[in-house]
């Protein structure tokens, strides 16, 4: 019996050698490798600011973007209900009101009509989610934002310069994806990527924030503010302080601690060189899954179409007509064959934290219907052809037995 893990990190000798070089350099916290990775990410995404900031997680990136925008008490932030907690918890962290919106019928993406209806004069940010690496409809989102400009009241200089709701993409899954020919990371106002161990591109823990230029706002000022946010509000980073005689620094505000280390960035530099081939391998696996499973009536997330090209992060399937219990039985049967499957995602109102905030899954029926028969199959670049065929064979048998 083969063993097929769900999502192990794809680590080669290249990553190991880069990390060893970082360790031997004597510089292991934020330093030259982190700055090099930031530069590569900005060039890759093609965002108009030409900048990126690497932090210790996508969550930190998303939260710092909200803090940069001055979002807080009295403000509202709209988030799709079908996502992981990181999309929503950052709203709670800054003290704003979380506004959940259901997904569209038979879709993993937010219901755009309901999104438009949820906007109020208090709405400051929309956080769309590129679930599984498939970009949402950014054109539609920006059309909605433009149509609601008359409701918008800015709270700080950046909001005033924007003159509308900010679109802060949760692009945790979507590094390398494109929407109408443009890279995710260059479309939304702010885009937060995850480089966690289970992601396509990993630095073990980590993430990056990109943004597009805002007329009247200096991109270098945004970069410096994000650096202050990530390092306790310290006016000099550790690397600058090591220069002879340059110990003096100031704490400009009691900020946060969420910087990326050079050890993590070293992994990212090696991953970056390998990433085009990794994306291609994911596409090959997805096509094999689609060709085998769709004739059986299995529904799956659309990864590649005329409108967008996914990063191929998750292979989300749905078996029409099965119950919650049948779905769980299939996952158990696959596990008995050595195949680890998962569910993406349990809608947030089903979790204790969000129930305690007053949310009820009954108010989001489309999300529940997507959840109750969803099964995520293993999809990663450590899969061999033999393992891919083994997953297909056993999943097909499970589907036929339902």
C-alpha cells in the first residue's frame, strides 16, 4: 500500500544549501537575504509600487495592511465566510467590525451581489479570497467599489488619497496565479501571500505583502512604515545597528514584531528558482485529476480557464448529492488506503470563536452546501506519477461506491 501525505513541503538540496549559507554567514535575522527576496517578489508580481515586504506570516501581512490604512473601531471590513480564520481574525485584531458575506450558489467565491449589498458608510476594506489559488473576479469587485464611492468617508491620509474602499486580497494560496494576464499581487490595492509550510512556495513560516501605488502617497513611506510596524517601531533595523558606531536608535511607536528572518528568506530564494517548474507540475497533476474524475460527475474547482490561471494550490472536489456523513466516510476510506485527504474549509460561523461573535451558519446556506460534500485531494510537487494514479484509482472507487 502506498502512503500519500496531504501536503508535505517540497525541499531540495537547493533550499538546504541556501539555509546553510545563511547560517554560516553569521546573519540569521532580517537582513540581506530578506531584502533580496522582497525585490524578487515585487519584480515577479509586477505591482506598480515595485515593492514588497516580507513578514513572518500572511496573517501579519494582512493585519499590517489594515493598520497602515488606519482601520479600527467603528469601521467595517467585509470577508467571505468560506475561508480560513486568518482572513477574518485580522479584522478582529484591529478592533473593526467583521462583516461576513456568503459565497455564490455552487461557488467557492464570494457572492458579488451580496457583497455590494453589504457595503455601508462604515465599510473601509473588502478582503476577497483567492481560494485554492483560483483568483476571484477582481473586475467585478472593483466595479462594486467604484459604484459605492459616494458612501466612503476616509479616516487617514491613505484612505483620503484612495477615495474609496480598499481591496485587500487574501492571496495566501495564489502566489503565481494570474487574472486576465496580470499576476495576483499586482491587481488588488494590497495583496497578502502565505509562504507557510503547506503552501506552493514555502519559507517554513512567512508571507509577503505587495501593494499598488496610491496617487499622492510615497511608496517608500509605506515601505518604511511597514518596517516600523514589523520591528517594534524601531527606527533602525538590526542590520543598520551593527555598523560601527551606529548603535543609536529610537522607538517611534509601540508597534509589533512580525519580521521575516534571513533563514526563512534563504529557503524562499531557492524556492524562487524552482517555482516555474513547480507550478507546471501542479498543473499536470490537476489535469490528470480532472480528466479522470469529471466524467464520473465529480465537481472540482476550475483552475485554468480563459479568465485566469490558478497557482494550483488545492484540489477541491465535491460529490453532488452525498451527505456530510458520507463525505466523512470517504475520507476515512481513503485514509485506510494510506491517502490523506482534507476539507477546505469548514465555514467560519461553524467555529466556536465566530459563534461567540454572534455568527450563525444558518445565515450562510450556500457556504454550508459547498462544505458538506467537499473533499480536498493531495496536491503537491512531491507526488510521483505512481502516487497520482493511486489517488485517482482509489477516489474513483469511493465515488462509484457511494
